[in-house]
């Protein structure tokens, strides 16, 4: 029975969509599909497990049973999430007959599935949701960056994907401090985001990810529809659009349960594999990773981040040019024609 359910995840029905609630869409990394699915489960007294910041801004999986707490799960946290505290509560919830939705990376979904099967629990009331994953950054590197930016002040908020400054494509890294001061940097200039997006700070296993293409174990996979301009220009409002792939009959049921604040439409899976390569292949390990981690272990954290904050003149000019094109609206036109 359990194995059948595992092998059953063979659908690849791809959709594009966005949440018509602008507030939710703004707080979510993509189009707010995660919120849509989670809220439908909560409304039927179900439980959600997902990644949240703790009080020190480290990332861990938590259990959520109310709409109020659900806000803690919204938006991508670009750090490996610690799952150790959720296995037992999740098992207890399933044994108590509750509907549970788990959300995490494709490898975390497989870990949960293995745990359920090893404990001979029923999968009937468990929905597994993952996302297209580029790789998860090292918690050690995140910890050191937190020390670097805290600068003896207490941080009160962090957002890796702030859409408020320049929209969804040109998102900002945002940190707010208790004294109300802020750090607001484009992801292209922020040193932590650059170490993530240049693939240097992710875990070694991510370069040989075993959960790509045909090997997803979730019911639904979420992602960013970055090339929305090409498929549905009318939806390209730069507020965030979700790509999602329904992989099982259960995934389909979960989708149908959603409230109708989420608008979606079918799309071609194979084309999105080309637009969003992390669906099918692992991130390649960059040659600079070795030096990055040698420096990380050998240097003091301030010295390390000062070194990796350096931005070449060429990169600065490129960024300024991009900002100019965005502000003048020219960038939208270019995106339509350039892949
Ligand atoms: C490390 C990482 C890499 C990603 N790489 C890609 C990529 O290459 N291509 C792509 O299209 N999309 C990628 N995504 C997914 C994308 O950023 C969105 O999370 C996804 O599209 C869902 O967006 P949403 O608007 O529906 O919901 P959101 O509200 O943005 O999603 C929230 C959900 O994401 C989960 N989550 C957030 N951070 C973590 C974490 N650190 N570990 C485990 N679960 C987490 C939460 O549990 C929550 O369930 C990545 C996300 C992360 C965290």
C-alpha cells in the first residue's frame, strides 16, 4: 500500500497561477500558492508543517494549526531548515487522524515519506508539498552572516525576497532592527544572496541531488514562474507568479480543495523544464566554492564578509543599467524577447 502511493506520483500536470489577495502575494516568494494550499487544510482543522525563523533567525521546521501562525511559514528562507523537532508531533498528528500538510525541499519530503513508511503509518491524510530547489545554503554561513549584519543590534525581521522595492524579479534582501533601522539591498548586491546565487554556499549534497526530474516524491511541487512573460504576458505584472506541478491524485484533490482566491491555468511541463532548469538537474559546483569555504573556516567573520562584499565596477555598472531599464519600463520589453 505504502509503496503503491510512492510509485503513484507520476503525474506531471503543470499550472501557472497567482493569489488574488495582494497582501498574501506580496508576503510570498512567488505567487502565493503555498498559502492557498495551507489555508484549505487549516480550514478543515488540519495541521501544517513548514520552515520558519526562530527567535534568533535560525531556520527550523515548525507545526502550525492556525491562520495567524501560518504567516511565519510564508516566503523562502535561503538556509537549510532543521527538521529534528517535527517528526514525533507529525507522527502523533497522523495517529490522531488529523489531516497534515508537510512542506519542504524535495529531499525533506523523501525523509518524511521514509519516516512514515518505517513507522507503518497511513499516508492517506498526509499531503506532501515541495518546491523546485536550487540547493540549500549552509546554516553555518548564515549564522556568520547574521553576526556580521547584526553589528551589536537586535534584528527584528528578515526577508530574503522583499518585493516592495523593485518587484518580484529584482527582489531585495531586507533586515529590520529593533531600533527601526534597516538593511535593504538588491539581491544582486547583497553579499549573502550573491554567495547563494553564485552556488557557493549550498550544501555539498545539493550538487548531486537525488530528487530531480522523475524522482520527486511530493503530491505538488511549487516554484517561480520566472519566464511568465513568454507564456502568459497578461499575468506578467512583476508581483510574483507560481509555477506548480501536480504529481498525484491526492495532489489534485488538494488543489481542488483550495479557496477560489487563487487563479490558475494549465501550462506545458516540458517547456518549464527548459525555463527553470532546477526542475531537472542539480546545481553545478562552482570552482570558487573551495576557496569560499577555506576562507570561511580560516578568516574572522568580519574579514570574511568584507572580502565577499566586494563588487567589481563592471557589476555595479551592470546593476545600475538594469535599474535604469526597470524604472523606464524598457526591461519588460526586453524580457519578452530575450530568453
Ligand atoms: C532554498 C530554496 C531554493 C529554491 N530554489 C528554487 C529554484 O531554483 N527555482 C524555483 O522555481 N523555486 C525555488 N525555490 C522555491 C521558491 O522560492 C518558492 O518557495 C516557491 O515557489 C513557493 O512559493 P509560494 O509563493 O507558493 O510560497 P512561499 O510562501 O514563498 O513558500 C513558503 C513555503 O516554503 C517553505 N520553505 C521556505 N524556506 C524553506 C527552507 N529553507 N527549507 C524548507 N522549506 C522552506 C516553507 O515551509 C513554506 O512552506 C526555492 C526555495 C528555497 C527555500
